């Protein structure tokens, strides 16, 4: 087991391993997403209060969950890279930033589209929405800082520090609906209680959440493979790979 | 449920489908970016390798 993890941390092995599991992950992600869409758009009943606009939830909530999850992954792998100087951890941190930013963007946009028919406004400066917007800026800051520094390893170290500082925003986002009076509703699933949601709505929500998680895994592996190729372009194994792809 | 009802989403079709549309665009861009990056990288590395093999 340890041997496997030790090998996996070597960029060359990781590149091949990721390439082998990517098609399977992609297929699983697609199946889950199709099942979630079918359940969410056709099987789940209409909400008695919001009508059918609540169906935006099936992308809004998974996107918002992933915006937090990816940030934590990015910060933790950045920290691992800082402390143990593991190249692969740095690569995962750097590769996560654009994906997390796009999930945050998606959560904000679908939230605005959902807010218009539900609250009567696209946007309010309440705690949940504002802290999620700050999360988007944190991601963009990480991406900008990483591309501003020429040396890849220095860049990864600088962005890891920035990502770690930004972690303080994560609990603020999660608890914002409890700490402040927000227009945004409270948690219905992620609380220490029975989820207050109909099972026919919960199932597609969880399917979509799982599909989004797998989607992140697929894209982060694809991006990490590119990062590895770029960093290791002067090594023998990359040369061999380029000659016989 | 008829096709028309499905598209209409109880009068909220414009909101629901635009949200799903944005999601589709975000997912596709996320997949395309590393795929194109990889193609560009491999082509660039192949060119570099060729140049280093036969320096005129």
C-alpha cells in the first residue's frame, strides 16, 4: 500500500496511472450525471412553493459544494507541497485553481438565475453571496499569482501560501447562513439532523453532487498531466513519450 | 408530461434552461482547456526534439 503511494508521488508514474484511470472515471461521471439529470428533471416532483425553478438546485448546490471542496483540496495539497516539498502536491494545488474558480462562477451565476424568480432579485449583498464572491476573487488571485511568477516551483509555493490564508473564508461561507440574517436559505442537507428534503429531490441532488466530484477528479487529472509534461519536458521519459505517443 | 410542458417548466423554463445552459458551457470549457493544452504541448515538444536532433 505504502509502496503504491510512494510510486504515485513520482510524476512519471502518476502520469501513466492517471492516463489509465481517466476513461473509467469519465464514463462513471457521465453515467452519474445522466442519471442525476433524468431524476432531477423528470422524476422529482414540482416544489409546492417555488414551482419548477427549484430544479436549478441540482446544479447550483453541487457547484457551490464543489467550490468549497476544491478550495480545501487546493489549500491542503498546497500545504503538503510546502512542508514536504512533494512536487505532485504542488501540481494538484495549481491544477485545482481554475476548476474551483469555474465551479464558484457557476454557483454564483445559477444562484442569480434562481434568485430572480424566487427572491425577485438577481443579487443581494447578504453574507452568503458576498463570501462566495470573495471565494471567486481568492481563486482568481491564486491563478493570477501563479501565472505571474516565471519559475514554476516558486510560483507553486507562493500560491500555496495565498491559498492557505484564504482558507479562513471557507467556514465563513458555510456558517454565514447561521451567523447572519441572510436572504439565502439555511442548510437542508449538510447539517447534523435528518435532511429536510423530499427523497425524490435528495436522490438527484446527491447523484449530481457525486457526478460533479468525479468531474473535478477527471479535469484535475487532465490538468495535472499537462503540468507534469511541461515541468518534465527535459527528462528522458517525456522525450520517449513525445517520439512514440 | 408532454414535451411542451417539459420545456416550459411551469412558466420558469427561461430560468431553468439558462442555468443548465451555463452549466453545460462551464463543463465543456473545463474539458476542452486541458485537452487543447495537451495537444499544443505534445506538438511543441515534438518540434523541439526534432530541432535538437538535426541542428542545421
